[in-house]
C-alpha cells in the first residue's frame, strides 16, 4: 500500500498507511446437516421388489418353482442380478408381461407404508438429504418411488443398473446389470466371489454398501449426522465400518438377528481380523444409557447390541419408522 502514498514533503513526518481494523465477530453456524441413507426392499417398501416382479405380485402360477430354481442357481454361484434380469426377460418373451408399461403398473402395486411415504415428505420439507443404497435396480426403485409421489424426496439412488432395450422380436425388454465389476478371482480365500472394494470381504461382488457409502460421503459436503435405515445382511457392512451414527433396524429381520447374535470366539477373532469394530454394551448418541432411559421413559426400541459402533433403533411399521427417525433428527 505504501507505494501508492504521496511523497513525504521535506521536514514532515512519514505518512503511516492505514491498517485494516480487526472486527470481533463470527458468522452464525449453519444448521446441522443430516443424511438419511435408506435400503429399499423391506425398508422403504414392505416387500422384495425382485420377488414381486418375478412372481407377478404373487399371481404367477409357477411362482414357487421359479423362485426355488433361482435360489438354487444363486447358491451354485450365479449372481442374483443376472438371474433377475434373465427371469424378467423370460416374462416378457412369454407375454406374462405385455410390455414395459405393464411392468411399471405391476411395480406400482407393491406395498409402501403410509408412514414411510409421510417420512420421505417430512425429510424433504426439512431439507434433509435422502439417498437410497440398494441391491435392487434403478428401474424398479424409480418406478416405485414415482408411483407413490416421493421420487423428488430422494436425492440420489445407488443401485444396480438397468436399461430398456429392443429385443430381436421388436419388443422392449428390461436388462439389469451389476453396479460393480466382477472380480477375476475370489479374494478372501473361499470359492465365493465377493466385492473387491468390500473392507470386510463379505459383500456380494456386485455391490458393497459400505464402499459405495464411503465414496459418496467423501465426494459431498460434510454431514454432521448420518442415519441408516435397513433390514438385511448387506446393511451390516456400513454400520460395522463406523460410517453411521444411528441405524434404524427393522425388527425380526436378518440385520436385527445379526446384531443380537451370540458369536463364538472364533467368529469374533475373524471379524476383528478384517477390521470390523466390535464393542460391548449399549450405544446411543447420548453419553450414557441411564440418561436416555430417564429422559425417554424406558425406550425399548434402543437395542442392546455389541456388533456395531453406533446407536441401533428398532422399528416394525412405517409409522414407527417415521416417529423414531424424526425423534432422532430433533435431538440436540
């Protein structure tokens, strides 16, 4: 700044440049940012979307035979995503599904609880980001969310790919493909192919939810709290890796059973070897369980569990899910 000052006259004192005043204030802190991560099948909806489509909503005459055949092929090592794609293509070819519109109409009938619909609208009104991380596929999820008028409430969908293609006979078909690339060989010492980017070496090779969620969080704004809604075994991975502050676990389903399972010493050592945090006791965002029970009146839906380092809240219906997610959001 001194180079722009006028020259000092002879005998005069030098001109002192002005200094910037120090202002003692802080900008107000923004409101806490929360992210709600949702599984889809038996979490946002009350059914399995793959099974619903393959069995034509339970109306297919040979539904049990078809599902049993697919389950056996899956046990033999075939990837479930390819099996679903093949089965849906067969329904189009046999005219059991007339066209893509018929498939959309079938998916629109899948049950989604009114409380879950209300929750998505509520989260959108609160400017809470919601994403879906699911082993279903984009067409199924998009179609169902649109049919319930809640697609705009979901910011992003991370799932297996799907596209509509024209068949040789001139009909539109749905093709489903895995989200992640197939590894060349097993990497965990077993015959089963697992996701190459799965830190625990447990997830099916086409999708590791913890790897996908970690990548998502690293590429977005910093969230103060991350909530997770899930029910299945592949929902355990993001909880176990410490990516979540509070998990909303659907009661009496696989994830619930995994969290309360009594593990052997051998299994515990194996989990620790692959970096899965294992802690003992009851976990809440509050500093101690007594404060939670005193404040909330013996909230029995807080799980006592030892397999993941986050709070775990049980729910059974969409109404319960809505009430408990909102309650956690409003905790200071």
